[in-house]
C-alpha cells in the first residue's frame, strides 16, 4: 500500500503502523536478550525486578511466567504454582505488578536464591590444560579433600566408564538429548573433544551455585575455556601445566599402546595446547597432585599470592 494513501476511518496511517511494528520487534528482541541474561546468571533476578520499575525498560514488559521460567529448576508447572501462590495473574508483566504483588515476588526471589550481590560472588574458575597433564587426578583430589568446592557436572555423549556415576561424574546423554540441550540454550559452553564425543556445561546449576556464593570449578577442554572467557570475562582461567615437556611426553606415550602415527599426532596436539597457556590468568604446574590441588583451591578463594 502507498504510505501516503488516506487511512480508512479508525485505521492507523501506514507510516505509524510501520513504526509501531518496528517498535514491537525491537521490544521483543530486548526482552529475548534480557531473558537470556537472566538464564545465564549474568543478570540477577533481583536486579531485573529493579529494572522493571523503569518505565519502558525491557524488564517492565517481561511476563511473570517468563520471568519465573528463567530460574534454574523452575519449569512450566512449578511456575504456575508459584504464580498462584503469589496471587499474580498470568497476563501480568513485571512493570504492571501491584505493590503487594511486587513485595511478595521480591520476597520469594530473596528466599529462593539467597542471592549474593554480584560483586560478592567468587568468580567462576575454569581448569584446562593439555591432554594427559593430569586434570582428572587433580580434580579428584579436590573432590575428596575440599568439599566446599562445587564441581560442575558436564553433559556428555560418551558412554560411562566403569565406576562413573550418572549425575555425579557426568550427565550421560544420547545425541538427541545433547541436541535438545543445545536447542534450549541450556549449555554455557560445549565442544567436540578428540573429534569423538560432545561435552558441555549446563548453565542452570552454575548460575544457582554462583548466586549462593559457592566456589565453582569447571574442568573442561581448551575450546570450552575460550568460550567461557568470551561469555564470562570475570571467570578465572587456570592452566594446568606439566613439570616439563619430557614429562608430558612420558605421560602421553608412556603406555606404549599407540602406534607411531598416533603418538606423533598426540604430541603435535600437546604442543598446540601448551602454547595456549598465555591465554590463561594463572598457571599451576602439576608436579605433585596435592600441591597443585591446594594451589587451585587458594586461587579459587582469591588468595592470589604466589606459592
Ligand atoms: P573424559 O572423556 O576423559 O572424561 O574427558 C575428555 C575431555 O573432555 C577432557 O579434556 C575434559 O576436560 C573435557 N571435558 C569434560 N567436560 C567438558 C565440558 O563440559 N566442556 C568441554 N568443553 N570439555 C569438557
């Protein structure tokens, strides 16, 4: 239609209609970005409630259900029950809550998250390093001796090894399960490791633990560490290094189970991985496992003196 044409009685002029559509699209985009920040833990639920007081802010137009769904562990059924308990109707948006509704919602959020202000939360720590450097052993030592460190449990498409417990060492999922997590944007980072299996870090538990102020550790590969660096610039990246190149070669090829070609391939990969150490905030040399684990724990607690 020609935008200069006269609108019929009661109809909006075409120019205004287009502007209104564009504004609606922009508002939807802003809301989607906000939901994403809430889900990832980047924006705290209490902060979003504050923003909702600002007229025109995306948070003020967020529906109560979408807000509740952004909490880790709240699905559609729970969201409805909570909404009923709080006596807030489904149509309500955060900016349109009555004073009492708002107070009830705020109390619910405070109780649920025990949320620490962002500045008081310890940074998320990521441990990465070359193949065969002994990350698994250091993490096992932390698991056994430092119970207040929360280890992120990754999802993986590989099969469990003997002794591995689903939900404790990994969440073992099939390809479709992993695809679903990706489609739902449930992973903070993910990677195909050794060209074989997919591994990824579920966002929900990380956001929850971080709001509680827990010390959280991710033991992931280099590609994953780089993704975390981008999406969470405050995260602390720790590189576990071998005591020497020769030692790494020993650990890599010591078993003698690989043929020459495989050995050469692994050494090549290790060289590239070692070169990435510069990208990290801290380097820990894995000469003795208990020492390396203790140093890691100190770094996680923010004790940055050099040992
Ligand atoms: P494994 O199969 O031996 O348990 O782990 C193989 C590799 O996958 C290790 O280098 C480990 O750091 C990495 N890995 C485990 N979980 C994750 C994850 O959630 N994300 C990424 N990017 N790598 C992971």
